[in-house]
C-alpha cells in the first residue's frame, strides 16, 4: 500500500536530523557559512593535525587524514559517527580549520541533494602533544555585528549563518574574527 503525507518515515531525513543534532555536541559552534572561510587555493592539510586524537574530558575521537589537498575528518561520539571535509589555513598569527559535512554523511540518495553543507570555523593550536580546537560563539558576535560591515547572513535565535561569497568570508575573518574573545573555551585533544 502506497501512502502519501508527512507522517511517512524517511531514513535520509532521520539521518539528516541526527547529523544536525550532533553538530552542537561536537563543539562545532553555532556560527556557520555557506561558503568556505578561506580564500581559494589557501586551505589544505596540515601534518600536525594528522592522526587520531581523543578529547580529554570525553571519549570522543577525532581522526584526521590527508585527502588530496584537503583533510578528511571522522568524529566518533558514543555510537554516532560524523564525516567532514576539512581545510587548515592561517589568518594573521592563527591557524584555523574549516569543517563541512562530507558528501553523503548526513543523507543518502536524493535526500543528500537537500543537505546544506555549512562550513564551521574553528581556531586550532598545538601546545606540545595537545591539540586545542575552539569554535566561534554566537553570543560574542552579537555586539560585534551591530557595529561592523559584514557579509550577508541569516540570524536565528541561537545561530548565525553567513551567506556571503568565499572572498567576503575570508576578508571578514581577516578583519574581525582574530579576537580570541570571540571563541569558546577550546576542546582539548591528546594522542591516545
């Protein structure tokens, strides 16, 4: 029997919803861009990131591997697995990581066509054998955004989604997002 309507369960939709719910648990922040945060040709892999990392206060695991000119990132939290494409780049004196869901990681088949591949921005720093990952915090942007020229964006109650083009996002980062006060306390990762 064929049924029509909204109450029909769609496996792709459920997987997408799980992925969206997993993003805040990843410490991936609430500030995203539709375009990458770095200029074309400037993002890539960084040997310091490669390998397996474990969060100090949790059992969550991050695995960074080189994939051509970029990074492949697997994140494991309990029974949830998320796959990301990543690019490491610098702006000012800081290193940044642009993460975006990998193709098909939050949907399959036709459902994947509707996945909006948002880019998250994370400041990263190596301190000896420790990796620190910090995400932009939406609350810190509230005061900043009222007084500066910025790329187009969509502001939700607890999320920012920038819709500017790639060059606008990189220029905005260079001008305004190097202040450490705009980032959450870092997630601390170590080698297992």
